[in-house]
C-alpha cells in the first residue's frame, strides 16, 4: 500500500484559484460571420467604415418640400404645392424640388435635391388638379402644417458616421450589437476564440453511455465526460471529448500528450487511483509543471493543477459530484475569462436550515442543498448528502451553502445563504417524498417543476413530520401517522412477480415459506414491504406460529431492494424465483404475477402547506385520476 | 395615396400577446445525443433502466471485511485479518471473503461475496506475515476500528434504482442533468424541437451586410435579418434565413409560401410600404388568417399577426429598433414557450430620471433608456431617443421604461423601473459624451465597459452640466465651462484635408474665402468647428471685416458633417476640394493636409463623480498617454 498517493499538503481554495488563474488557457482570435456571432465576444474595436444612413433619408411617409414653402401653413390655410413626382425607398430620385414644389416620398427614401424637409402624410391632403411641372399634370397636395428645415429627415451619418467608434473590444454580441454591425455592413467580426478544452475520463471501470455494462466486473457508465463537456460549453469553451483511458501508463501518457498538443486546457477526471496518479504525475513532471495537488475543500480534495506542454492541466476527482463542484468553482471561471466572457451571473437565496447538520471540521465545505418553500412563503434549506458517489445528488440539489472549515454544525432554523447553481435555477414548486409508484410518476409529469424523492413511505412520513416535505406518498398500513391532510390516493394490486408463465407454479405467500423458492424483497422503507409484513403476520397467525418463524423460512426475505421494479428485474434476470412487486410491474416487464392483495397509496400534505398552488394542483389531479391509471394493470381510483 | 394602408384599429398589447400565444409555433420532439443535449428541454420523462450503481460498490479505498469480524476492534486492540486478495475498480472479484478474512479493495470496486463492509485504509495498518488462505501467504491487516454492516458500501441501486423516475418532462438539461443521464447510460434523449423560424426581410432598398451599397439609390444594409436571427437563437428557436425580397408581389408571395411550408413561424420585417402590405395581406388572406394589424405600443405600431398555411406569421415593423422591440416583447416569449423553455429571466433596476421627458399621449411606450451611476452610487436613467430609424439606439440603451398610454411626461428625479434588455446587461461603468477623436477611441478600448456618445464638444458640456455624463471630452476653446475637474488631455493638429498631393494647391483658410473651392465643414456641435470659427474670426479681424463676410464667402461653410472623418471622406470621394479635419485623419485615409493650427482636447470630469473607479482608471491612463498617441500624426501629449 506504500504507493497510494495521499494529499497531505492541501492548497487553500484561494491558492487553488490563483494557480488556475495563472495558467494560460487560450485567448486567441477568430473571425465569425454575423449569423454565428451571437454570444461571442469582440476581440477588437469595430469602427464604422460607412455613414449610416448613407444619404439624407426621409423618416416619414409624406412629401419632400422646401421647408420655407410651408411657413405659415395650417389646416385653415394650407400651402398647396404641385406634386412633381414620387420617390420610393431604394430608388434614386428622378426629380429635384424647386421652390414651391413637392415630391411624394416614402419612409427610407432618398431626399431629392432641393428638398430639406418632409411633411408627414397625415398632415396633408392630396388634390386633383394641375401639378406636373411645366405641363398639364394632375396632382397637387395641400400641406396643412409648417415644417422646419431638417424635419422628418435623417441626415447622412446622423445615426453612425464613418470613422466613428462603433463597438469596443470585449463587447459581448447580442441581437442589439448584431443589429449595429449589420447597419454598418459588417458581415464578419473578429471575436475571442473559444478555449479548446480536452476532456479525458480515466478509469478501467468506465463505459461510455450507450455501451453495454458488465456490472459483475464492476463497470459503470462514464458520467464525467459529458457532464464536464456540458460545463465547458456553458462556460464558453469548446469541449473536445477524448475516449476515456484505462489506468494504463503508456496509453494515458499518450492521450494526455496528444490532448495537450491539440487543446488549451486538458481536464481529466478520476485519475485518483494510485497507478493513474503516478502516470499523471510522470506526464506533468516530464512535460510540464505540477502546481498543486489537493485542495482544502469538500467535495473535491483530490484535485491536481499544472501544465502539460503548452497546455493547462486540471485533474478533477472521479466522483461526479466532486468533479462538477471543482469544475464549477475553479475551472469554469478560468474558461470564461479566457473566452472573454464576464464572470458568471450568480444568484443567491437566503433561507433557514430545515434540520441540524453536522460536519467534521478541517475543510471548507460546499454543502449541496435543496430548497423548499414553507407555508408562510419562507425558504427552507435542507442538505442533500447521499455521498459523493451518488449522481442523484447532482439533480436533487439547487445550490450550495459555503460552510467554513471551522464550522462543526449548522443549527435547525439558522439563516444561511445558498448560492444557486446558476441564476436559471428555479427551486421546485413542490417537494414530495415517499413511495415509488408508476401512477405517481405520471402525475408528477403533469406538474410544473416538482421534486420527488422516492425514498419510500417511511422516509416520506419522516420528512413530513420534520416539516421539510410538502407531501408524503405512503403505501400500505401507516402507523404513527403525522398530522396531515389526505389529498387523495389510489389502490394497487400487489403480490409475487414470477417468471413468465409461472414455471414454478407459485400459488402464494405460503409457497415462499414452504417450498425451496428464492425470493427478493423490498427494503423496510418501502410501504409495500410493510404490507407484505402484515400479510406474513396474518399467515403466521393462521398457523399459530411466531411471525419470525414464517419470515425466516423464506429464502431471501432479507435480500431487499430499494426500488419497486428491482425485485421483478431480478426475477427477469433469472436471479430469483419470486419478487415482491406490483401487477403493473409484472405486466410491464412481461413477467408472471401471483396476486396477494391490494394496498392503498395515499398522498398526504403538510397541513401548513395546503395554501401552496402546487398542492392545489396536485389535489385537483388526484380528484380525477382515471387518465393517470390508464393501462396500469391492477390500479383503481380509490 | 388611397392605397396607403393605415393602422386604425390598434390592438392592445394584451390582445396582441393573446393573438401570438394562440398561434401554434412548433413543439415537436427530436432525439439528441448527450453531447448536444445541453440547454435543451426534455420532451418526455426519463426513467432509469438500470440500477446505479449496478453492483454493491466500495465507496472507500480499504479492506472489504465481514463487519462482525471488526466488532470490538480499536487502535489498541486491532483485529488482525489475513489479506487474501485484492479487488480493483473495473474487475470482477477473484475471491470471496470468509469469516475472519479481508480483501484489499479500491474505491468503486465490486464488493467480493461474503464481505458486507469496508474499513477505510486510514484506519488500518498492513503487516507482513502469514495471510493467504490455507497457505503461507505474507499479508495481513490490522483493523483499528469497528465497522457496521453496509459501512462504506453503496448498495446496488442505492443511487438510482431501475424503474425509478429520473427526470421529468420539461426539465432543462444542464451539466447536472447530463450527469444523471450519463450515469443511467442514456446516450440520447427526446427533447423539444427548436421551433423553426423563417426570417424574411422585405424592401427594395436592402442589401445584405458585406454587399456593395449604392447610397445614391437609397440602398441600406439589411439590419433586421441577422438581428432577428440572433433573437430567435437566444429564444431557443432555429433561425432559417431567407434572402430578402423586394416589394414585388409574386416574389414575395412565393417566398412567404415557401417559408410557411418549411417553418413553424414566419417573421417578416419592413413590409410596411403600401405595396408590400398589400402582398402580405393577400398571402395571409388567401392562405391563412389575419388576426391583427397594428398594436397600440410605441415603438412598433405597424405589426401584423396571423397565419400562412400551417405556419404562424408575424410581420415586424421595418425600423430595427421597432422590430427588435416587438420581437422581444411579443415574439420571443412565444418561441421560448414553444421550445419548452421557461419565461426569460428578466431583471429590473430602479433609478431616477435624469431629465424630464415628454410624450404624445395615446400609446403605451417602451422607452429605451441608458443607465449611469451618480457620485452617490444612485442609478440615473436617461432616455435614448434618436428616432426609431437610428440603429445606435439599439446599443446606447440598457433597457426600457414602460410608460403607460396616459402618461404625458416623466419628471426629472422621478423614480422609474427599468427592465433591462436581459439579466446579462451590465450598465456601463463610465458615461462619456463629447468630441470624436481617434486617440480617445484607443483610450476607451482600454477601459472596461465604457459608453461614449460622440455627439460633439457642446453636447458633452451640456450632459456634464445636466449632471448626466461622468465625463465630457471637449476640443478647442470652451466658453461657459461648467464646474469640472480636468483629468488630462492632448494636442491635435487640425487644418484642411485635401486630395492627395494637394492638386488645387490650397495654402490655407484664406484660399477657401478667396478662391472657388468647395469646402465641407463639421457641425456646430463639434469643438473643431468652434476652433475653425475662431480662426475665421481672426482672419476677419486681419482683414478688418465682419466675421460673416469671410464665412459667407466659403462655398460649403454651412455644409456640415457630424463625424470627424466625414469631411475627409467627402474629399476622398471627389465631392469637395477641402474638408475640415485632422492631420491624423488625412494620413490615415492617404489624403493631403494643409495645417492650420493645433487645438487641445480636454477630458473633464463631473466633480461629484471623481470617486468612481472608472474615472480614476481613465485619469491614470491620461497621465501616461504616449502609447495611445503612437502613430497618430499631429498628436502630442499636452
């Protein structure tokens, strides 16, 4: 075990930020067309090379005149002028205006020579009559207002004049700037290049999403590659995804060297096993420089910062939650800066801790938290800590609370500031906790931004009792029910899921006890498990034996699985003869089913939250369940 | 004029929003790979189809054991267990753990059969000695702590269980959701399709940016195409840019019909001339439905909403400021909704009006405004109204104030709420107004987010006096100088810009008076014009005549141009014999130059704003000007 690297001299977060900021990660210039310019950052000033408008332009529909000819005109005493021609937008005037004449003109058209103002059409009335200059034309116009020289005319260059500074370097291009550039006739602009960021996940156990997983050999899907790539894109960089590499020295050295030659920044993740770190060290030390390893922050301690060749290098931890936290905190700001983007908008929310939360001292902690609004509209903050190995922590949290190294706990009710993951984050409208159920999944699809934690019935009741959840969804018999408002519910048929055709001819629970059948149960958090327990107790009563006598006789009664489909899936995989489950699940997976009974699923709301819109909407949907139960075998509205 | 369409029955903004919301603009589904999923919106629920992790996984580096074997162990009384093998991440365990044995295990590795807990490596010490099961192996480990069953183990499905609801429809995919999808092995997801939006600019006078402009024929660059396309992209749509069409009936009908067949929404702009509107009407009425024309809002009255075939149709006004305002207010929200995106973040700022601003009553107005921070850190709001034909209004404003139809003025000092164009908008750090100057352009490039309005010296002094601008940049003699702090300045050589080689042999100002030469002046707002006026007055004094006698003798003395390069450009174009300008401009454009004198350019700061960081930075740069003047002929630090 002597070759295990440990991270003993941890850098402070401030030092880590400085180290990453000291790296050079791009900042070149490229030229893009206006159609691709949105969101990019100007690399150089753009001066106008033309006048806008390029000519004296009518800014109203009406008549081009010499202003002097309208002096004194009014509705009662209009100036009647012959109309000697027309100018439309996009054509050169064919006539010029002499004293006492008018030319009909469209908005945007070139002012004819001799005219210095436009009378808007609404202040005129055209008359038949002699008009054309020197001939027997027919048109004249009665001008019912006086105009001043220049009125309703935009002079050449009045908007932007040639030579004028139009946009400065560093300007982020939105529709508005694209508009100004269009007006100047600029078709392409020099912008800051997007830093190229190589993404290399490492680990013998990784399989790219979409591939086949050998779970017996401990394979898992590669989470960090696409997650980091998405983060790079959001920070204004260009992600270059490399195939993940095994912890094998030569292959990793080759990939890192190639990536460093091609990109501005190389980001690896997961190189924390002993052999991998050795390889990274060797490459960094041979071809670059190691700036730090280890940051005094949680999650994310095992982080490496350095250079490989001319490229910057950051080694992220392997656990997705840690990797993304370090990326967001340290790497994304450096990419944004290199791309010329302003610092990311951050948004904070103040709330109070819903529970007490304790910490080991020693490292600053970015505590992932979820948010929920209580009945008074106040924000409650609860920690989301499923371990850094859990990817669901990524989506069950809304932001982080920055807990200093010397803080050993946050008290319930303590006011904390939550930095949202981004200003786009909208906390959920509803926080539900409880039983997993296919009808519930459909109901949730019909609500706007619900958060539902399928932890089981017991945790649901606990979260409700603790004043965190808005609603709990519980199945089966409920002991010690908290004060709650029942919003509705449904019945579901449960029993034993068996292979298709029921080859072992399982007849019911008694067979589990009396025959050599392997069984898969659900965890005790599950309401269905409680329902099974009650049925087993009934069976024991029938036989006048102790409950444990029957359950101990079931092979696999303690083999419990968290999710409602898991036992059925084990049956489908041939790993068990029967599993605790629902008729609907068996039908869905094409398995056999031995019915044991029905149980009620109830949706319970916290009494002080019933004013929340989301609970009203949920209640309304519960009142008309048929659509949601459609096609679910064994389901019935209560 | 009888065929001019007018917009008499204006729809209320609310009715316009309803009309646009009633249109069906897409909402289909497409499948994208994880690498392209960022920013997209899930069209359907994603349930987990695998357990995560897929096996019972060690969550620490250490030793897999039976927990029972560690009960009672501590530092003083460790449990010494033989180490019978090793399991790395990504491999199937080759051994199983019997009572009294340990297996070395890496984070992420599969728990070997028989083991139910992991002792973290930090709480162990490995010893040499007999270890291998049944043989003369060498390894054993002293376990210095007790662990409970399940400790440091993540059970299969504990993160996400197969069948569990993972992400609901309508979820916007960020790095975090991409992470969860990766963990589930999902490689592609069903997302809301981006509404396809056809963009058709209309007008005989339009030329696509990059093309050659015939200004004599009233041609202008097409601003709305790329501007609207950028807006469509920002709203989550896919812009399909069509070539702009003339106001010719058949071509326009054909393009609109084709666009409607190919896209979900057709957006035209500029079809407000009589003939174009007729064509649009005909197409909409023949092939669709007209829902409204004309909205009671300013800018943007001439807007059309309807259907063409199966596509939605919106006709925007032609003026870019109006077009973008209507797009932003009415069209972008509809595109976002169709794309499944939440309503755009909006951000508001409260400030006080810097000046009184009057309105014609009758139409609700979205008044474009700029923001500046005064010396007390308070936000001042000033109207940006260069006419809806001015594209610079696009970039000189930071947001809009919503002024109700019945409000006829806003008072100076009145508190107003400004809706920023987007939450990304950062008001400028510095507001300068005054003379246009090439050295100043370079200085501005070196400041972060300055806004400079090159209106000329006189407006600069006025904005300073009115307490709006932070700084004024003035050239030449200053009469009636307001109370101000001079931050610095420089000298520039001015005179007459003439064709290269000075073919007319112009010697100085007297030649303009005495010879038949055509001249181009600057506007009276320009400091350079004031300097010229003073020189002309000196000439008149020399000749003992009235000042007007000399200026009246100059052909073109009243032909004034706004920007500092404009007279020189007219000389370059052969439209004048001499123009008022700078030596630097003549050198830059390869023209001849007849020196008349030098003038000082001064940067004046508002005394109550000198505490602003941006002014300190400007002053520091002014103290060391050499780099900025480099290569500018006729420039000298003061």
